[in-house]
């Protein structure tokens, strides 16, 4: 639908969307996990996450778990995150 609304040739429109929409958006549960470990002086996950978000447009998401939803999603449980969601 977006390609039709752009009123541009399909290939140009696809390239435009790919260049403006990151493949990776850090998920709250991954950021929280990395921060919790960092508070205990384990910076492995934090450093990996920082490395990945340096190039959010060119990440191979098939090889990367940082774009995934949490494995045990419980939408009825109240959960506070740093962004207030």
C-alpha cells in the first residue's frame, strides 16, 4: 500500500523504504537484560547491543536474536521499562 501511495516506481519506493526504516530496533527486554547485566559488571550483552545499533540498517536479522519478541510474553502482567511502557 505504501508503495502505491508514494507514486514512485516500485523499485525506487522499495529502496527508499529500506534506506529509511532500520532492520533493528532494540527491544525493551533486550535492553533491560543488557542493563541488568551491566549493573553487575558484565558488559558483554551491553557491548554487543551497542555494536549492533551502530548499523541498524544493515543488520542480518536472520542471524540476530536482538530483533525478536520476548519468549515468555505475559501481556496481563504489569511491567515497567525505562521508556515507560
